[in-house]
């Protein structure tokens, strides 16, 4: 058998490059963990630990109005599940929390790499994981002690198990993600409109059990006391349609703070949300049979869940990883067989996804938040539409 020397050389260069990138990512990760080592006594972990301590001591974080937030705007499941951390020293709890986020990030990437029709090889998997670890969203998740890596791992686990025809476990992971921060419940549309009825039923069942197990009265208090806090702190920032609409309405109405016209804000938000939702529904109903594009479809619904969320911040851009990875792969795989119009769509979509990647990696590049999530969603939708118009080989 004749060995292609040039192919072996390229393979060796790729492996060495991936190893060097992994080493750089590991060194930067160690440096960033050292840089945030003092933040166990800072926002947001200080707030979380206060809620867990209050709850463990028999208090009610949603009505006690303690701490800088004057109440709790996280779910009862989040407080219940992580409240045991209040029984260890705050600094120890902080490092357990950070370690869990790093492991979840690695697990999420592994699930994405293994879950597709054509699993990613070890070199591209290492490259993507290394880039994620040095990205701005992951650094923000560490700095602010957010659970974006954990949510991503749970969502990827739900998708992976659904692909392996394990609907009960898929439903469990998606329900747990929704119980922790509510807005991942939007990813249930991936099951609903793809007609994966068993996974959807298990998701609903596990979510209902989770609500009952964590005291339904606390969920009511979350709605009555926590959501107003979320609306107030959403302000003019964040990644969501609601935050963008509030900013626009405030600009044109000349209002400040939370003084925007309520009905105008929610009316325009609903119209924007329905338009984005219609795109996902149309693509899912027409392309659900394409198993090779299932990962991209999943990423599309995750991006939509962020846009529809009442509260999402810069670190939640980590959740766009499935859309970026599977979108760029789909554009690459479909480029050679695409007709001219399809080629243009694939290139445009890949360019839109690349904007998200570049702004996440280069700190000097402005990061306009909502617009990045929106163009990522539309870019993934454009690629998915172009690929579904191609005939399967």
C-alpha cells in the first residue's frame, strides 16, 4: 500500500498544532482561575452563596429581600440543588463550583463531538474545546460564577440521548436545565416540532416532578417577586429580544431606567419573538428528516431559547457553540455540491457564524451582544435552509 507522504505530513502538523493550542488553553485557563480566585466574596457567587445559606437556615430567598438583589430571581430548583454548598466554607464552595463548570464545558464538547452522524475526530475536538476555553464568554462565566457551561452540558446531553433513542434520559437532562434557569425550556421546541413525542413527554413529566419536589409555592414567589427583579436588572443590556426592544423603546420615547411604556415593550417583543419562532418552526417541520443536519437544528433551537429569554448575559453566548460548530460543518460539507444560489447562502451563513466566533475570541473586537446572537441564529437558519434544499447523496 502506497503511503501519501504529504497527507501524513499534514496530519502531523495538525496534531502538533492542536497540542500547542491545547497547551496554551490550559495555561490561560490556569491563569484565569488564579485571576478570579478572590471572587468567592464578590458578585455573583457571593449572592448565590447568600441565597443558599438563607435557604439552608430555613429562610425564603424570594421574599426575605436580603443582599444586593433584594430578593432571589433564580429558580427554587437552583437553590434546592446547590444549597448543600452552603454547608462548606464559602471559598471551598467557590472552587467546587468553578471546577464543576470546567468539567461541564469539557463534557459538553465531548457530547457534541460524538453525537453527530459523522463524529468529530480528536484533533478538531481538541481545537474547538481549546478555543472555547480561551473565549470571552467562558472567561465571563468563570468571573461571574455563572452556570452557562453546566446548562450547555445538560442541553448537549439531552440532544445526545435523543439521538441515541433514549427519550427518558434526554427528557431528564432538558428538564433539569429548564428547572435551573427556565429559558432552556425553549429547546423543547426541538422535540415538539421534530415530533419526538416521547422525549417531549418525558421532559414535561420531569419538569413537573421537579416543580412539585421544590415546593410549588416558591415557584409562585419566583413569578411574583423574582421576575420583577429580572425585568429591572435586564435594563438596557443582555442578549435577548426583550433587552433590545427595551433599549429601542427607551431611545425613541426618551425614557430612562424602567420607565419605558410597558405595552409598547411587550407588544414589540411579542412580534419579534413570534417572527423568530416562525423561522425555527418552518425549518424544523420541513427538515426534520435530515439526520445529518440534526445537530444544526438543535443548535438553532438553543440560540432561539436565548433570544426569547427574559434574561441572558454575555456568558450565555457559550450556548451558541452547537449552532456555530454544526453550522460551519454543514456549510463546509455542502459547499462542493451546492448550486450558485446555494453556495452564496452557505458562504453568507458561515460568515455570520464566524462573526460570533471572532467576537468571542478577540477582546479588542466590540461585542454588541444581542446582534451577535441574532446573526448567529439567522446564519444557522440560512445554512440549514440551503442544505435542506440539497438532495441527499
